[in-house]
């Protein structure tokens, strides 16, 4: 059986707004592929995101693999879980086009955070899709045999269209075990990493960085975050030893020593963090890495933070989200702006670059509220952090989405616009154009600041190439913005 896993490009997945110019392999698809290889399947992976590949080129590459079944999408790591919602319409359109090429006998499954949340409506509306993967613990080969051959089976973690009914026993999130099948990627490993040109220019300049996971899910319940939705609120950790062993094996296989730790929250337990650091020291593994952390954890564990820096941690992404206590309460965030400033200082004192992220456009905000938030957020930037902004994007299944839907404040149901760069809320006190322009100006001022350009390309890893100072960033930024808008407006529908 030949199973092809494919990740078509979409603006929300491949663009710099969410990754500061980082292209990362589809870890979820690569992990599923590894599991199916162990089950004896013949597996291919087609990734259209690394080089922003046009859909027709990706379609042809999938067709060339002569698949017995296709799985579209991936939604198992931080970047993909959040932005899988905005990618979903592009991936459904891809499924429709693929169905025309492959015919009705090839099962097509979709692996996507939005589809998991709304699988009933997905299967009712999208006749090109035969099933939705609901869990990481799915025997994809068995699912395909069930769809293709009508074989009776007890299926876990999948929703299927089968004899007019849907079969859905929910699966459980397993331990992170299988090493992802990165070797099946055409551009692995040198095509993934930090783009010194911020993914804005046609000339790619990649500093290779390897992704790695130590856990799946997140135990926190931030009201805007889709991760608890996808992982049913679970957080399953692998052992510190296996995490460091995989890191060591990747270094041996690729000679690359830079890592992005894509756990939604790497800083959960000080005991576990120290065990990871112990393993790094015992192996004398000289690596550089960045991760996602929590403000309050940093403030409680400054000694461990300093030890993280000594063992290669170069950057930590912290969700500050807001500067006003009302907004923080709405987001279910316990740390104040003062806490965020203290954590920023602690990271900088330790030699770790903080990236501090903020949400623009809480539903009750006024112009004065937004201006005040942007002014106060400048404090982390002034301390030396890299500020990152996103517009409020209420993911289906989250408390924020449910509240806004109940109040009739969702301005659009076009999921392509739920990407953190478009205003999708009907603001009682704000104009949509003002919110989007404010976000655009804030983000542009942040990522085109001289200090950001000096730090970017390393995220703590390495100094910037001199050629970056020669780029016309203003023109490149505007060109990229226009490109995204053009993609959002494209007409969908399978060719006849």
C-alpha cells in the first residue's frame, strides 16, 4: 500500500508572519509517515510549503507517487495547530482538485485542527474527503483498508463516511515516540530553517534549523488557543532521555546543531527541565535551541533559566498577549505586564533573546485602548525583546470563538481570513480598516527595526549576513502583503 502525505502551501502556513521567516518541516505528517513505515506501508511525503510551491506543482508531485491513498495536512505542532484553521479551505480545494485527478477509488483523508473540531460538517459538505483524522493515535493503514476495501475494523481516532454513517470512537494522545520520517522530504534538511530574507524575497537564504518535540498538547487553557482543542486538553510528555537522544541522533545524521523546540509550552516542570539539561550535559551535546515558555515560570526559576542558557538556549518565545488587566483576564492569562517585564529582564540577563507576542484587537477595545497597548508593549522591546503582534483570530472550538458567535460578533466565517493578520471580528467600537492598519504598522515597525534586522537570521543562532542590509524591506513587505491578499481572494473549485 502506497500512502502519500501531502501538505499544500497556504498563506497561513508558509508565511513569515507566524515564524519570523522560519520554514519548518511538517512534523505531524512526518511522524504519521514514520508510524506507517513501521507498519509496513510504502510511504511518500510531498511538502508544498518549504518553497511556497504552486498548487498545480504539488498536485503533480502527488500524482507522480501513484498513491493508493492520500492524507492532506498536518496539525500536530504549535505552528500548524494554530494556523491549520486558515489553511483548511486551501487544503479542501486541493482535495477537490486531487479527486478529479485520482478518481473515486483513492481514499482521501484530511488531518487538520479545524476538521477535527467540525468533522461532522466537513464530511457532510466535502464529498472529496472520505475521513478526518481526530487523534495522533491512528492506524492510518487500517483506516485506508476500511475505506478502500470495506474491511470491518474497530477504528480509533477517525471520523469516516461509511455506508451513510460516521464511525467515531475517539483515540487517545500517545507518547511522542516515532522519530519523524524527515528523510522522505525533498528539501530535508537544508531547505528548512531561518530565512535571512524573512521569506519576503524570491532569493532564499536558509540557515538550517532542525525541529524537535518533547511533548504534545498543552495543559493551559488560554481562551484563544486552539491547541487544547486539537489535543483534547491533554499534555503528553516524552522522557527527557528520549528527547535528548533524538537531538543527538539528528546532530549525528545532519551535522546541524540548531534546534527549534516546537512544544506549545516547553517550560512546564522545573524538575523535567533540569533532567533535560542533565542529559545534555552528560552527552556533552553542544547545541543551540529556542523554545516556547511561560512568563510566570521564568520568574520563578531564574537559576534554571541561566542553566538553560549555558546549555544552548538562545531564544524563548513568551506570550504576553496584553498589557491591560481586563484583556489578560479575557485571555485567561495570569501574568501581568509587570511580570512580563521581569521575565524579559531575566532572559536577557541570562543571555537568552526574548520574543514577546501580543494580541491586537480585543473585542471591547477602543482606539485609545489599542494605542495604549501598543505604547506599553514597547517596554519589552526597549528592554531588548523582539515584539511580535497578531490580530485576534478566534479559532473554532475555543472559548473566545464560542463567546463571539453567541454575541453575533464574528464578522466573517471565511476561514482563510482566520490567520492572525485579518480582522475577523465585528468590533463595537472600532473600524475593521483601523484594526488591520494598526496591526500592519505595529508589525512592520517591529520586524523592520534595525535591532530586529541585526538579530534576525540567528534568533540567537548566528549573526546576520551583510547582504540583508541591502534589501528594500519596505517594498518587499508590501509585495508580500499584496500576495497574501491575492491568495485570499482566489476563486476555489476543482477544475472540470
